[in-house]
C-alpha cells in the first residue's frame, strides 16, 4: 500500500507505528531490498509494530526521502542463528523487500 504525501500530511492511520525514512536504508536494486541495521533505526527493540488496532498485521511504514510517499512493509519472518534473531524480513504489496539486521 502506497500513500502519497498529499494523503499523509496528517496521517492518523499511522499514529501507532514508526515511519522510517529511506535515507536510513541502503537499497539493493537487483533484489528490490531496503537494508539497514536495527541500531540505525529510531526504535526500541523490534523495528516493527502492530499496524492497525483491529488487525494482526505487524510492520512499519517507509517514507521516500525523494517524494514523501509512504509504503507499508509487513513482517514476513525472522532469520535465526541458534536461538538468536539475526534479522527480520518484511515485504510490501508492491514487491519491495526490507531486511533489518539485528546487530
């Protein structure tokens, strides 16, 4: 789901969820993946939250530094090594991926 900047000037829809700028991520064009480390995000603990109060979806919104548009990324799973989470994978409806590395 993409919301353009005109719609999101007063984004009550996203009040409970962090919005991360694309400038916090490196973009891999080949895999259409935004990559960052959790320590580079302004969050405490997990980098995603319940999106809507009445839904079970978890994720975050990403704001384009260039256009101001928002794109919703939903949690898909975690990568683990032994008992430790090494990263979280999220995906947008538009086919973009996000990988947040647990450093």
